C-alpha cells in the first residue's frame, strides 16, 4: 500500500478538546460487508462464468492483473456504489477490495488502475456480450438447482430510457422522452434479471422482443419441458406477430392495449356504468368487461379485458389483450398489475446500480457496462432472495441493502495463515449479519457448470 501523509482536518472542538482527522488510518475499509457478496458469488459462480465468456488476448507473460480480478473489481465496485472508473484510483489500495477480488492483499501491488479497467471495457466484443447474456440465463436456471422445478414463469418485458449527454454511437433523440438516449430492454422473472439489452433509441420499443422471447422459451423448455410461460408487457409490446407466435407455441400473454376510438366506442357501456356509480357515491368506481377485438393489421380477433374506471379526476379506461383463461378482473388485478414490480427493478438497475452510466463513445463498450451493472444486480438480488428472506430487509431496495449491510467500517489484519476483519463495534446489526453469513455458508451451492 502506498504510504503518503495527508493534511490534518480540523473540526469544531468538543469542550476543551480539539478534534482532528486524517486519512492515515492504515488498513481500514468502509465496505467490510462486501465479504457477503463474495460469498454469494462463490455460491453461484457468476464472475467465473463471465470470465469464461470473455477471451483474453493478452500475452500471459506480461499479465499483471488477471481478467477475473478485473471483472470482480469492477462488479463489486458497482454493487458498493462506486460507478466511476476513477473511483478505483483509490479503491485499488483498499485491502478489502483486494480480498473480495480473490487477488489477495499485496502491500507492494495495488489492484488495476482506471486505465486498465477502461481497456477491458473496450476490448470486449459482440460474441463476448452474447456469452455474458447466456451466463445470466444459466444463472437463473441454476437458481432452481435442488429445488422443485417451476410450474410457471412470468416473463416481464419492459423498455426504459437511458439519457445520454455526449455524442455516443447510436444515440438518438426520442420524441416521447424528449431527450437523446438509448432504449434498453430488460426482461425479469419475478425479481430475477434475465436480459439487459442496450438498444439505440430510433427503433420501435418492441424491437427484438419476439426474438428474445423465442430464445428464452427454447432454453427454458429444454430444462423444464412442462413449464408454463407467460409473456407480460405494456402496450408498447402489443404486436400481432408476437401474439401470433405465442398462440402457436402455447405461450400465454397479457399485454396492455393502447386506447383508440374503436375501443372507446365498444367499451362505452361499461364507462357509462362506472360514471353513473361515481356520481351516485362520489367514490372511485371500477367496472370490468370483455370484448373481442382485432385491429386492422391483426391476423384474428382476440380477447380484450376492459377496466372502466372513474375517478374524481375523470374517466380512466384501460384495455388489456390476453389469451389466458379466467376472470377478467382477477387477471387484471392479480397478474397484469404486478408488471409494476419490473419497473421497480429497472429503477434499482439505473438508480442504484448505475446501468445508465453509458458514457463510453463505443456502443459495444456501453452494452458491456450495462451487463456489468446487471451482474452487480444479480449478486445483490441473490443476497436478498437467499439470505435476507424472512428478515426485516427481505423486500429492501439495493440502496438500503448497501447502506445497512455492506457499508461497515473495519480494520484488516493479516498473516501467512489468516486474514481478520475487525468489524466496527458500534455496528447495530451484528446478530443479523451473523445470521445472513450462516445462511450463505450453509445453503446448497448452485454454481454454473464450467462446460
């Protein structure tokens, strides 16, 4: 570790005592809880899987920082809240980062510098991106190892905007969002991330959704031939070719349908009923109905669920198209409305794990950054699902998990035989921390196959 003295920092006095501070504390870290994420990765083998998918063209004789170490350094950094490569100019000296990257503590050799990490981002090519994307799907499948195979998978497809402020490749102005951006597409199953796909903004919001659905269905049915698969999305995915493909391949779907003059005319009886009930009670009213509808471009009529809602602000009629059997109101309330959870997960990706940090000029490098953020999310979500279940943080956002569980001060000592993290004595969640570690160390592993 580099030895350097920093100026003393002077604070207001406490009584007759002056308060000074400096950054010469030695082997201290503020991220000691990250050892839990290290245990998560050792269980699921995520970073190993990513490392296997990325060719390393460097000559072995000249390699100072192993590629797996570079990936771990970057992914754990994102999970801990350090989104900028420049942050690693200081983090490379942190003994905790040297531990969780599996490199080990070396006083005379810090971890990789920001330029080295930047070179990694810019040498990843498209075939490597495909391998990484496959690894995320395999991680999802492996999460069911030693568990009962799923009977049903609900796949949430959701696009979002990723604002850009430079002249990145394939950035375009999007009229709906009213700024220059990318248009990434995310696919979740529950809280588990399956796809994080960066796209330019000059495309239809549903572009490539059908191709991704085909690939996912094919892989899932190889593993679970009898699993029931449901596609769920907003009105941006209401495309007849996608629905026709789902009908032909026994895939359920429930998709929002944009309102138009024909739908408004057909649903007018239910809208009138909800308005009359509101005028009589002055309380929000909802009336559900069903109709058979086909747009001019559709190949056949399809079942449409109508939610005729009347609020103090006025009429709020919504439409959903589906091929699922069952009561319309139950399908809308208990299935379609749960789509909002995917939007919350995207917010975690972009706000909590910096998936919108796409400031590279090269588009492929920006896609790699989105996938690095996705890897950090998978580690955090696995920690939440497997280790925080039935605790007060079972439904916590990644920012809360980071603050409460990972941001722990510690003094690190080491010898030839062991490394010791002396965690802060004032940490308020000691028993819960020990319980979480116990769950991670006893839960059966679901490491990805190395083949």
